[in-house]
C-alpha cells in the first residue's frame, strides 16, 4: 500500500526521487525555521559558553571546545546521509499508509495532547523520584549514558530508572492504547520482514562504525569476560529503560497522530525529533546551578537529540514499523556499543 501522507506540493514518499524529496524538504517552512533556530542556538551557545561547556561528559571533556561545539552538527550530517541511505534502500518497497493508522483528527488531537501532558507528568515524576531515593533525577537516559559521568550510577539507581521508565512510558501507554488499536495501527508489526531486516542490519553496521570513530570508550576496550557479561546486561537495562519507552510513547503512538494532524511527513519527522529531544530534557550531564548553565544545558539537549529523533521518525514512516529504529538505531548503536563500559563499572564486572 502506498502512502499518502503529504500536503499538496510534497512528493509522494514512495514515488518521488531522492532529489525531488530533497528539494521539497528544503522548501518546507518548518525545515527552514528549524535551520534558522539551529544557527541561533549556536550563536547563543557561543555567547554564553565563553570557550568552555559546564557539562559532566568525561567521554568528550578533553576534546577542543570547537570540536565539542561542532559534534551535534557532525552527527546531524551523518544522520542526513543515513536518511538518504534509508530512502534508497526503501525506494522500491510499498510504504505503509501510516496516516490511516491514526484516528480522525479530533480524536487524534485529543489523544496527542493528553499523551504529551501525561509524558510531561511522567518526566516530572522521574525528577522527583530519583532525588527522593538518593539518586539523580531520572530522564530518558540514566546518568553517564553515551558521554560517561564522574560518578557512575549505583546498581539500584540503574534498575530503578529502567523500571520506572518502562512502566510509565511504555507499559501503561501501550496497555491503554492497545485496547483501542491493533499492533499494526501502533506501528508494531512488520509489513515487509525481509526489507526491515535489511534496513536493520545496514543501519546497525553504518552507525556502529560511526560510534566507534566518535567515542574512545567503547565495548572493544573491555576484556572478553566483561563483554560476555556486560553486553547482555546493557542490552537488557537500556532496552527496558529507554528503547521500549521511546518506541512506544513516540513512534508507536504519537508519530501517526502527528502525521494525521499535520498532513505532512516532513512536519511529522520534525515533531518526532522535537519530542525525542524533549524527553531527554534533564540529562545526567546537564547542570542547572545557574541561568547560564541551565540555558546551555537545554540548548545542547536539543542539539544532541533532535537529529536522532528525526531519523527514528524517518525509519518508522518509511517502514511503518517502530521496531526497525529500536533495533537498528538505538539498542545496539549507541547503547550496547558505547554504554557497556558504564554498566560494567556500575556492576563491578572484573576483567
């Protein structure tokens, strides 16, 4: 089934050439506004940072300030290349009509607003629960994810974070919406297993190479014993704590409704990226001890996670299957590749 998600003037996703899609994307007002805000964000960072960033990110702390500043844009360029690769790999397959999986606009709007409000309350709950238990505030990532941290999470902190996120952002929303919609309508069933498998393997390989080039502390710096114990444990903890919550909340439920409400695949991708960034608003490396540091933290959360959130949206819209992004661009790369050393350290797994 071919998709018909676009506004007048947007090419049909399944029928247009890559060049046509690129031209239409660049003409999209939302894309132009996003590019302008991206530049403004960088200007604000340059003004406030004064040559250094106040974040607790040991993995990149020794890099020159200019490279730390450029890293989100470098990642965004890689994401744009991955989007092109995904388009080429899916150009001959039938793209599912994700728009039809959402309810009518009034219901879609009501469900979207209620779910966004629920997610905000869930985030607030994590900010309260973590410190109440003697831990750091909980967000979609545990402290130390990807960038490391000065003080590694405790075992109880990591398990509590994972279970809280799983219940609040995955189990409860899925249970509520599954009573009303099928797994297909929730983007949780493949319509082309062979094509999805090809995408998953390709993206895992490409992204893993990029992660290994970008980060020094990875799974390959561990002993065989640490990898054999740490990698499966990392996969389990992060799959429960961030992959399933991301997949269910944003890409199974919200993304089809964004598409229905905007009538535009491009707008839905932008909203998917923005929502993904918003769910990471309090990261373990963030600091809010001054207005300057709080502003830098909030800007960098958007710079860091907006692009990956967009790419997850593209993968989901091109396949109609939210599992594709979860398995190809989340759990293995970056989490198992980059975060296994964090789990090894937290659980004291010896060489």
